[in-house]
């Protein structure tokens, strides 16, 4: 595997509020290689969106990077926060697909005007032709007509297709999707996923796919990183993760999935709050196999195999045995 | 940041244009004379009877006779000469030859007849002077230069009322008569006269703007003025303070005729304007309603006459720009008894008179009202001064600001007339009739001038005799007797005779003042270069 | 063709800045909409005429007496009253009056005996020019201040702008007018003191009645300069409360829009910060501001009365005051009706502009 | 401690509250705290138009009266008129607005049409006409301003009532048989009260300003009543020499109106959670 296109190593980000600093991301690690689709999965409030905003460089001024770095094609994005270069990268090299298509389009302007605005950096007729090609690629009829109309004249699914086309029209090197299907009904969801999968293969663009739904992740991602309360607890190829989860949280997460056969077990306790995160491993208070050591020192990432990483020294221990003790 | 740059650049452009404009404006064509006299709502000389219309009558129209100089003298104008029959009922006037109207047509006696008949038939302001004296059918043209008037009753001041009737051009008016309005709607914004200046109807805007253009072949000629004004722009400025500031800044060349006295020092101090002071004939008085208790009691009226601080008001508030005027005839006019000096400001005497009145049962505890003309500051100042003096005498007084239409309408009937109000009586024609005659003769009750409702049969007899008597010395004797009686009865509180104050810019030359028209006669004016 | 003329020019991808022209509206539906709104104006106008008529006739003063002259006899006065129809019973007078209005005749002014409509229309452009440019200035400055304040939320600039806007609403405009006069025309001698145009310079030919526009149409830069100078101070004084109101509404509008999702998406896909705020965020928050412009237009007509008196501006404000002072019934009624009509039309225009700004409303038309 | 919390967190509101309380105190205790009351009325022509000095802190006016005492006495007039006008227009406006908002249908249309009629005519010209018809006095100013200001309350009350009346709990009340009057008085009114109070506070400032313009045009309180608008109007002739005569009344108007505006704004932020959350 060549060097990764995007490397997030040991990244910690706090967001200062007037009273206390929220430690939203705590030593997270994620890599995305060229042509690869990497998924990030975790419950809501585990810092997924903050991580994306960190990559894109659109975090509010109150966000402070405590440690680690974000490298994109070898260049550190952290130093570029708030600069014109960061904006250029967002406009040309990284495509972004938002979560809620209904709210992400500006109601007072035509779709054409908005898509044009986000592609202003690209010169010449190339981008316009590319956009039309993309609009056809996402199966939107009459592309020229589409650009004349206003957002409220489209269904949710159509709007998401528009946004996907917009993201890909700039021929980005990396495509970031923030739960693109969550706001859609199930049938539209699978259509959109199908479209994204096709376009990803066709254009060979690297994709960072964020979701809280394991099923969606499994169907589209090559590798997956699981996040809990701002920490990247496990990374593994999609199938390996689903069939042989190692980190206790991943295993319990999979048990929660309604699709699993033997019964449905929720995870006791609440998600750790970034305002006063538990010390060490943030999953320890809810981890059935946690020991005193877990909450004293932050677990170091281990690599059972070159393509796997897990941040829990006790990942071999079986959950049931500990549960009975 | 780019946005803010845009804003600054647009503002810069606007300022640049502004400055460019101002630079060129100053070199614009030689500035015409700008006269800030207030404009009458209509230019029709037969429709209005107040000070603003006189500016139009003096400059745009001519009359058989005209007042010139100060003190005013009646001089023949359109008329060459006049004769009066022995019984004083038939008057004949002969007009000069070669008189021209603005449209070039010749003026004949028939036009004079038409003008008098139009004025009388319209029945508006000026016609009231001829009520019961002259009927339209009694004005006839004997030949094309002689007009004969047959009066209903002998009327001594008839000659002095001639300047009130402007001669209009029937040929221009008849074309525009609309459903019997005597062409008033058209004439209100146009000119059918023969005077030294013509109206420019295109730029005329009611109450806002009037431009006058010199009428080169005016019958009196222009040799009296080497550099006459080709254009005169009348631009009334509504607000008194703004008007004075505009004069100081040179935006206007003359203020109106009612310059507030407080502004005089300020204009005198300035380097580009001055104040012309001319004694005129305009009495400022407190009018008491003699029919409404307690003012029907002579002692109450005398008490109040002693309670006004004449010198404090004339000398300090008005800075000595006025003369004390003891009685109902303005100083400088004939018919005034020499021995009367006027009521003095003496609270002891006032108290004594009030006690006498109380003894006779007059109710002095009731609060009475002084009505002022809100927009004319001086009336308010006088009322406030009077109020503070009367409260010292234990009399309760309330000041009620009013406006001219409201008060003049209420003054028609004794019960609605205000019990005490303050105003001026200006010069419409120079004859004691204009003041004492029309103020205290019971036959004039119902008009605001006679709203004192003074009723003294002996005074009526004297005034009516004086009105008929043709010999001025005999008339003077009659007016003097009436004057003494009215003075003893303290019918009103006469305060001062106005000195006309008008601000003028230093470049104005040849300003000649006469009480009628208060100096707005552009014929004689020229500009210093 | 219609799209090109009225429609939004489809953005070309060259660097050329694209311009948003008024978006296309179904022509038929717009005319129908205006007709309906105009019809709904009639009842409130009728109410307006009734209200003013009653108020004016409830007063003892009678202008005819002073018109008839000093010693006019009661008979003369009565005859004049008859000629003006003031002796008929009130209801009949009102009936005649409404019938005349329907024929576009607002009656004659009692003093100048000229049609009131003519006099008002002669003075109307002066007031409309003053108010329109005051509103343009207020919109320009108010929106800029409001947006800057919202963007630098709770920062020093935000507090300054808020202090300025609150003070703007608290200052008495006639007091400011006096001070401006003293400083700028008497002391510094930069601006003329009064009036609408300079006496010495020929006024531009009358086309729209707006001196600034007429002078531009006549390509007479000096005239434009003179008119601009005379307009400066009255416009600024009148604009102060309007700037304050517009800034406050823009600020809260922009603040609210900044919370919206599409702003995050826009910055995520690389919109330029300035363009995002000044075009995309602003257009969304303008609907509230435009409503205010409609209300302000009515308020400024009233506000202009004092300003016109001080700056000697020949508008309907001073005409109305004169008419009221002299109880010129027809003139007062005429002014009230004309202002009522203008107010109605302005509200319709505001709603149409509002539809342009917010496309979702367009379906409603 | 609602008030403490509200004031401490909102400094602008604090300044406003202080100004308003100060103005009310001066208004109430005017005649007693003025150094010497009759200096405000006694014409003393000898020392007219004196600059500010030890005896006359703000100089004297054109009739020699003390400007400072006239401003203090003027406060009572200005505030008095404002409170009465706002109270009167609140009562009339809120009744019309609530009924129109709650009833709906033809009645509501008629009521709101009448409100539009009053709004169509600019407030000042209607007030001028009324002030001129009735003899100029405080009563005239109050009647003129109330008749022209109540529509603003009507509109606010109408909008708020419509919003609340559509709320479910009103239907619930109706279904359990509460009479319309009870619903309006005990349920709708308390809910729209905050918006009305905010409108009233800002309204007072607005009315003071409009009354000042009326006095400036000579249609306000009759002389010799001390009045700020009249003072500025009278002072114009003596500018720029007698600058104090015009300056101090203008500042007095500005401070009092500013006080009410600040207080009104703070109340609105405090009352309307949506805006509070975003600031």
C-alpha cells in the first residue's frame, strides 16, 4: 500500500466553551489510501462530525488542536486552518456530501447558481461539462433544466444526487460523505448507495464514509474505523471487523445490531461526555471486561495484523466470561 | 474587506460630484435678486386682502393712484387727474395716454371699469372696503380715457382706497373664465397686468416659487434706475430661523417683512447683510371684548391698561425697534390729539382701578384667556409678559395659542369672540378710517377689526361725520374728539407702532420703503457690483 | 428570451461575475395579483376619507370668513359659503365629495381656488425624492452595518453598531437637523442651507420630477451636483432612524440565517467567505428588512413634515401643515388620500419584491 | 431572583433601567427638587439668554427663565403624556387585537381593516390635524397620539393572539366549557402580556419623540408650560450664540428615549427565548 492519501495520527481537538474545554477528539487515528473507501462508524456524539470539520478546516475559532496531525498528500492541514489555501483545497481537492439534503441547499437561489458557486475555482468549460456528465451519471434527467430550478422543486433523493454530482464534478482526490443517507427513506437510501459505489469505482476517488449504521458501512466500505467518545478504538477491513470484532465496544455494538440472530443486548450506561471524559480508555465505565488499569492509562493501539488496529490490551478476552464473574 | 472598499469608492464618487457641482455653481450666471417674501396662495389681486398679495399688486399690476415714500403720499399713477362733485358722490378719473398691458394691448377706461366691476362682483377681500359705498353698475367709462364713479354715500377716504384696485386685462382673463369663476382659477397662477414686472407662469409653483421678468415698456419708464433687475426670484422660506440663516449665508437677498427683533443684532453683526429700519403704520394691540364681562366694566379695562409693561416690552424684548403708540391711530398720521401720552405701567393705579371694578361687582376671580397667534412669536412673548404682570395683581390668566383663521372667524360674533387677544392692524389705505374708523364704529361689528364690540353712540356720530366730511382739517377735528372718548374708555390696550424690520443683503441698492406693500417694490432696486 | 431578460442569467464558468436579474415571474399571475391587491385597497381608502372628513368638519373654525376679508358682511360670507357648498348638510357634502374623487377631482383649495390634485402632484415629487433617497441611503448603510455586526457577533464592532442603532432611534431628528444646519452650512459652509435647487442655475427639464434623475437624464453634471448638495442634509437627517431600524433587523436576520445548515455546507464546499455572507446569507435574511422598508416609507412621510419645515423643502409635508393651519378642507383630505394611496402601492411593491427574494413564496402568487 | 439575573447578564438593559428610573424620579419629584420653581416661569427680561453659570447651570432662555429647571419640570409633562398615551392605546389596541385575533372571520377582517386605515395615514399628519382641531393643550396631544398609536398595539396583540389561539391548549379549554371571556382574560392575555409590555416600553420612547415633534411644530402644550420640544423650537432663533438653549433639551429627549429603548430591547431579549439563545 503506498503512503496514505489522508493520515490522521494521534489527533486531539478540544472546543473551548466559556466555562470548560470539551475534549471532543482524543488521540484518534485514521488513514485513507488512494482508491480506498474507509468508513468511520460510531454512535452520535462520538466526534465524527468534528473530525470531518477538522479535515475540511471549517471548525469554529474556539477549536484548539491539542496533539497529532492531519496530513493530506503529505501536507499538514492543521496549519492551513482559516487560510485561503485551505479553502482552495476544499473547493478543488476534497468533495463533501452533507447529511441532510433538505437543509443543505440555499432556498433563495437556483440550484445552478449554487453549484456554480462551489465550482468557481475551476476555470474553463471543463467543469461545466463535467458537472453535466455527473448529473447524468447520478441519473438526473434534463441536467440543463435542473440547473434553472429552485431547491424546493426537488425530492430529497434528487437533492442528494445533486450534491453528489457537485462533489464529484471537481474531480476531487478525496470524497468525504457525512451520513449521506441518514435523512432519506430506506428505498432512496439503497439507490444513493448504489450510485455512490458505482461512481467511486468509476472515478477511483478515495472516500471517507461516516455513518452510525454498520449495515450501510459494511455494504460500501473497504476498511472501517470504529470511534467511541472521540477515540478511534478499532480499525479493520470491513468483513474482518464484522465477522471477528476485537474491541469490546465493537463486539457489543455488533450485538446491538437488530440483524444479529441471538437476541438483542443494549450497552449499559451512557455515552461518555466530552465535557468531563473518563480517564484512560473512555469505554472503561461501560466495558464488561474493564480492569483498574484501563481507566488509569490510555490504551496504546495494537496491531494484531498489518491491516488491523485495536486500542484495547484485553481484546482477546471473551465478553461472556467476564460478564458472569 | 472587498465589500467595504466598494462602499468607500461609491461614497467618494458622490462627494466628488457634489464638490464639482458646488464649484461650478458659484460661477453660475450672475445671481438674480432672491426675495424671501411669503407668497400669497393666489396671484389674483382681486381675491386676497393681506400683506403678501401687496407684493404682487405693487410689482405686477398698476392702480389709478399709488402710495410712495414714507410717510406715504398718494400720487397719481395710471390716473392723470381726478375731479369730485360738490356732494362728494361723483368722482371722475382721467388716465394717462399710451398705457400698455403685458400682452402689448392698450389700456382704456373700459379696462378700468372691468377691473372695478370684477373686484366688486367677486366679493372677496378687497371688495369689503367699498361695502355700502360703490356698486358695480355705478362704474362707467365716459370715453376711452375717463371713468366716472357714482357713490351710494359720500366717502371721504375714497381716493385713498384707489391703490387697492389693480387694473387687469379683460382680453386675457375672459378667455379663461371657467363656469363663472371670473377667471380666478387661471389668474391665480398667471398675469394679466401692466406693472413693471411680468410673471413667468412656467416656473410658478404655488407658495414655493415665483419668477418675475422685467416689463421693458412699463409706462413709468426706467430712467429712475440705471441698472434695473432683469429677473427677480421670489422664494418664500417658511421657517423664520432658516430664513435668517439663509440671509446670513447669502442664499437670499431679503427676508420677509416680519423679521423677529431678536435677529436684528445678529444680522447687523454679520459682514454680508444689514437690517433696514422704517417706521410704518401698523399698530400692535391687546383687543378686549367690551361686551363680555368683566371687560364690559371700564375700570377693569383701565386696570389692565395700567398692567402691561410697555417700556419693558418695547425697549428690552423688542430692543427699541418700536415706538410707543398711545391710541388707535398710528403715530405720524393726522387726526391724533397732541395732549395724550398713553396709559403708564403702574401696578398701584392698576390695583386701584381693579378695586373700583370689584366695588361695582365685576367678577375678577374667574380665569380669563389671552389668545395668541402661535406662529408669530411676538404675540406669545407679549402674552407671557402680560400674564406674569397680571398674576402679580392676583388675576388668573391662561394663554391659549391659536391661529389667524380660527380667531378671525370667532371674532365675528360677540359671544364667540375671544375676551382678550393680541394682533396687528396693518396699513391697507392711509387714512384714519383704516384704523379708528373701522375699529370702533358699530356699523363694522362682525368684522375682526371691530371685534372690541365698542358701543358709544356719540363716537358713532363723530366717526360717520368724519367719513363723509371732505375737508381734511374738519375730519381731523372729528377724529380727535372720537380718539379722546375711546382713550378715556380704554376700549383696547394700544402698545406700539411698528418699525418695519427687513433683512437685506449688502449687495441690494435702491430699496425704497412705503407702508403699503412694505417695501417690496422691485422697480427701484439694483445690485452693487 | 423571457428567461434571458428576466430570468437569472445562467452562470458561465468564466471568471465574469454573474448578475442576478429579477427572476422570472409568470406574467399573467403577477398582473392578477396586483389587481387583487389594488381592489383590497379601496375599502381602507374609503375608511380613510370618512375618518378625515369627520375630523375636519368637527371644528368651529371657518376659513371662508378670513377669505371674505376684514369687514365682509355676514351675507357676503354666507354667499361665499354657498358657493363652496359648505352650507349643505354634511352627509350630502360627503356624498358629493366621494363622487368627485371617483372622477379624479379632489376639489379646489379654498384659498388658491386651484385643483388640489394639481397642487399636490406639483409638490409630491419633492417629498418622494427625499424619502426614496433617504431609504436608499438607509438600506445601503443599514444593511452593511447590520451584516458586519452579525458577522462579528458579540465582538467590539457588534457592540458599537448596536449602540449607534439604539441611539439612532432615540435622537430627535429635528434636533439633529438644526445641528447639521449650524455645522455644515453656517460654520463649514460646505452645503447649502435650504431649498431644493439653486436659484441661479437653470433647473433640469421636468421628466420624473426627481431632480437627481432628471439632471442625470439631461447629462447635466453641475445640476446633479447642486441637487445632490441640497438633498444631502435632509436626506441624512431623515435616514437616521431608518438606518437604525434596518441595521437592527438585518443583524437579527443575518444572525438567524447563519445558524442554517446550508451555511455550513457552503463553507464546506469552498464558498468564498465574503461572497457567502454578502450574497448567499444576506439574500435570505432580507425578507424581514424589506417588510420594514414598506413600513418605514409610511413613517418617513410623517417624519418629513418637520424636516421639510426646517430645510424649507417644498414637499407635501409642509403643504399638509399649511393646509391644516388654514383649515383648507379639500387640501387636507387630498393629502390624506394621496398618502393613503402611496402607502398602499408601496406595500404591494414590497410584497412583490419579497416574492423575488424568497422563491418559495412565488408559488403563492 | 429573576430581575437580578436579567439585569446582571444584560448590561445595556441595566443602563436603560437606570435612565428610566432616574427619569421617573425626576418626573415625579420635579417641582420639589427644582432649585427655585418660579425661576422656570418668572419672565426676567434683564438676564435673558445668559450662558450656563453657577446660578443657572444650563443658562437662561429668551425670556430669562432657567433652562435647567424648565427641563426638570418638562420631564413630568413628557413622561405623563407618554404613559397616558401608551396606556390608552394599549387598552384600545389590545382589546381590538385580541378580539380580532381570537374571533377570526368577518369581525376580525373589519377590525384589522380599521387598523390598517389608521396605519395608512402617517401618524404625525393625523396627530397634527387633531392637535390643530382641538385647542392645543396636553389633553389634545394625548388624544391625538393615542388615536394614532393604538394600531401598533392592535397589530402586536393580533399576531400574538393568533399564534396562541391556534395553540392546542386553547382548544382544550374551549372543549371543557370555559367561556370565551374567561379564556381571553385568564389565558390569552397573560400569554401575550410579555410581547405587549415590550411594545409598550419601546412605545413610550417613540411617543415622547412624536410629542416633541408636535411641540416643535407649535401644536403641543401651550406656553408657559415647560416642554422640551417647545424649548428646541424657541431656541432656534438664538443659535448658534445661545447654544445651551437648544443643546440641553435635545440631550434630555435623547437620554430618556434611549433609556426606554434600551430597557425595551433588554425586555424583548429576555422575553423571547429564540433570540436569547442565538445571542
